């Protein structure tokens, strides 16, 4: 089992940037498929981005394409989410998790971190 800890959230003005980190312990993330999700108050958890373990292929939700970038540093056992040109609608708790295969459904993911709050002021 892997433990995931997110960090890097905070309060930022619209148009600003943040970089979130998803640090793994207990198991290497290097070969695992890692996804970022977010959940705003009163809304369902939604897929944001994911990255494969072997060839680092990435996948993004349409709402963040061109603004967010997912990457990984296996030497640090960490996956990142660089978020640029943030909008008020990006406000949510962002969480990372792992899955055994490529998926955009939260039901396929396990070992969720506790999440980090991102608040974008307009």
C-alpha cells in the first residue's frame, strides 16, 4: 500500500499559478498510474489529470487542458500538478490517487491522499 500526501494548495488570484505536489511513501510511484482529482463544495469529485508510470503519457480534463500540466519526478517519488491561468471555477480540494490502469473515473482509484485546498479569488 502507498501513502500519498498532497501539498502546495493555497489562496491565489485569478490568473495566477500554483504547483501541487503528491508525495508517495511506502511504495515507489514510478510504475504506477497517478491521477489528480478535485472536489468543489456541493459537487461530485471530478477528474483533472493523470500520468502513466512507464511512458509518462498524460491525460487532461477538457476544462484544464492548456492550463494545467502533470509531471512526475521518480527520484523524489512525487507527482506534480502545475496550474497556470487559474480561474475561480478551479476552486476545490485537490487530491491524488493511484489506479491499476488508465481511467478517468474516481471509482477506479485507491490510496487517496487527504487533499489540499485551492482557492482562486476573482
